[in-house]
């Protein structure tokens, strides 16, 4: 192969416009694994790789000269060579001015039209999108000109503290086509990409631009949110076939006042959009958030308080109503729903209302202090935070009250002196089975043959030891207030064996010491858990923990997948939330949610540890701000 003209001996020009490439027709002289090996490691936000666009009315850009030494991955300068590989690849895949676009550059952005992003657009569809984009630019353009995206499939950058999301300066160029590496999808356009602000970007400082992006993201994410709500109302709630498979009470418990929530979101978005249409450089939106949080968002409290009935009704219908399950499956598989389950739509109001304080906090960070706008943003943050607290308290109170009522109804005190279980200051912390053990020769722990286990009910102020009579019925063996209960670990570093004819298994022992002040006696109960994580969770629940020090340097983790709690001692997680790790045990973390201080267990696989010290410090500052506003 001849060298390219005017090129030094021993180097090669990797480009579709090099003489060697033209000689080989449409083939490109790039290593076949370059697209894979040179990509940066994906982060937890959407990564967009923009391909340069070559227009006919523009001169052909000078192509960089890349030698084979740039592909050496050993020695010094690895990062520099990797960056050059990325650059050479992006330049190499740009089509020559007079040739047809290469297949790679015609890939549809992931998620548009319900696709995955790997299917190429036809030339006719591509031309239509290009014409529509240019038409929008002539008219001024708007993020509403593109099809709205489902709120479940986006993650606002404002949910992160500064630096965590890889926040970089927005580019001034409008990309014609993108290759989107799937992790999360962006929320529509960014403010800097709007055609009507292109001419004034040079006169706007970096900090002011970040503030505009933060405000604009609330508008665009509200647009996606109310679009997802409309699908929930139109395709699920108003579906006559689905409604015919359940009773009117079940239908009300399942959908509650979601139609009211949708109308609220619509009015909120329209007012935000009106403010944006008045001037592309948004003056402020904190006053709008403040007004709606004070006067219009109260139905969110009702919806969140109904969460317990909603979840229980959905589980009951899926378990016992075959017709409901079949109809629901057909609706969920429709293109409009994006193949997402109904539960992802039902929890939208809870997700949105808890994200708003974090988005408002981002605006506070980007607004200069001691200004009217900063004071307005802080006032709005406090107002929306108080609303979120009422939503959380409403949901928690309703769940606890129903749970306590159900437990007391199935509890038999027998000869034990009963006491009223239902109380506004009492709630269930943890319940479950523990093996009753006896020590023989200080070596083996064996469960009693007649009564193999006790069912423990641990409340905020009392521990009740019971024995199951049936699946939902219990006989009380003993109880004591938490002030008189101590937990001890025996042989914590060992795993005592349980001998049997069929083999052996490991048990994890713990001992309860229950002091009976009224009777002047102390009772000890030797118990054992069947797994290390089960014992750890019981010990954590039984032992009083000190309040977390906000200034402590605890490890933080970011949630990369939402988690719905299955037991009372577990912590519910939303995407992009940050949690302080207080304890680790066998694939589980015990942690504290930074936005509201709630504690519980959750799977470690749903999170990623934060190792950047700057990001961690920013998160701690954000936590202190949110705690001050009583989130």
C-alpha cells in the first residue's frame, strides 16, 4: 500500500478521505476493534458522542495526522493516546462531502420512537427529521417540537450535586445526529441547544448558563412527567376493559386521584412554559414553584397517603384476578407504554414530588448568593420540602396504622396480660422467624423438636415474642419494652453447626435478655438465625443506633436502579439518590438516605460507591441544606 502524498514515511492517515481509502473504495483504514476499545468507560448518566457534521457550504476541515504509535497502549501518555484514538475515530467515520452518509452516522438516537437506538433510519425518515429540525430553527424552535419522552426513562442532571454528573460546559454547536450510549436518556434538549439562544450564548457567563440549564431542566422534565401521567390516565385508568375486571373500590384504590394530579401537572407545566416563551433567557421560575407548592400541590399528599392501599390492591389483583392480569399485560406491551409495567406509572407522583427539592437545590447552587433570585429559590425550596415531608408522613402514617390494626386483629395474648397495641407513637420495625436453640456441651446448637421457631414482632417501643398458630395468627409467649431488652452475640466469630442425619448446616446465634421489672425477674431466650445477613439485620434493629453525624466521613453510594422495599426494615430507593453506608453485610448495605435521613437495608448491587472526594463533599453540603429545610 502506497503512503499518502506528502506524508512522512512510516505514518498512515486514518481517514475516509485519504488516498488509500479512496483507492479501496468505501473501506476505511481503521482497526476493527477501535470503536470498542477506545470508548471511555460509561458513567451513570447518558453519554452522548457527537459526530462532526460536514456541510456542503463549508470548507472541508483539515484532518489530523495519526501515526501508528498512537495505538500503543503501553508506557507513558496512555490517556493522551486514548484521546487521540477517539478523535481519529470520530473524524474517520465522517462521510466525505459528496458521498452518502455512512451507516454509523445514520443511527437513530436511542429511545426515539420506542427503539433501542441500534436500528438505522431510512433515508426518507432521516430527511424528514432534518427538514423538521431546520423548520423549527426558522420558527424559533422548542423542545415540544420533538416527541415527549417517558419520565421513567430519563434522569435529571439536577438530581446530582455539582460535579457528580460529569457536568461540563454545554457546547454551542447543534449536532445533526447523535450516537447515544445507553445508560440513561437526557431530558429533551438542553437550554444551550435551543436555536433561539445560539446568538446570545457568547454573551452569557458560565455560571449564568448553568443556572439557565437548571431552570430549563425543571420545565423539560415536567413536560416528560405530564406526558407519562397522560398515558397512565388514558391507557390504564380510563381503559373500559381493564376497569371491568375489578370492583369500583379496587379501581379507586389503584388509581386514587391521579386525574387531579395530571391536571395539576398540566397547569404547572403551562405556566413554566409561558415564562420560558416570554424570554429565552429565563428570569426565574422559583416564584411559580412556590405558588403551586403552596396552593395547588396538596392532592399529592392524598395520592402518596393512598400508596399502601394502592400497592396492596395491585398485588391482590395480580395474584387472584386472571382476567385483570391478561388485560393489563396487553396494555403494558403497547407501543405507547414503552413496554413498561403499570407500577412504573403508578409511582410517578411519588418520584416527581421527591425530586423537586433536589432540582430546586440545584438552582440555589447556581444562583449568586445575596440576590433576590437566590432568596426566592431558597423560599421555594423550603416550601416544596415541607410538602414532601407531608407526603412522606401521610404515606407512613397510613401504612403503619393499617399494619398495626391487622397485627392486633390476629394476635392472641392467651394467659399473658394484654395491652392495646395500636398507638400513634408505635410502629413495626421488623418481624420474622428465629430458631429456638439450646446449648449442648457448649458445642452444638439444636432447635427444639416440638417448637422449632419463634415469630418475633419488633415495634418502636416493645418486643413481642410469639408462636405462629397459622399463617396470620399468633399466640403471645412474652413481651417487654425496648428499654428492658438487650441482645447478646455468642460465638460471633464462629458458625455453630447444627447436626442432623442428613447432613449439617450453619446457624448464627444471638441471645435476648428480657428484664421483667414488674415481676422482678430476667428471662433469657437463646435464638439463632439461618443466615449471617438475617442475624445482622435483627441485631441492627434490636440495638439502638446513634444519630448519624452529618460531618462524619462515611462512604457514600449512588443508586443506579430503583428498589422497592419488601420488608419493614428495608429502605426504598430511587434512581440517582445518594445514601450513606453505615454497615455492610453479605451483599447488603444498611444506610441512611441523604435527602431525608431515613434508614434501612438495601441490596448493594443496586448502588455504586462514590469514590470522588469532591463529589462526596458536595453531597454532604447538599444534605445539610436539605436537612435544614426539613425534607
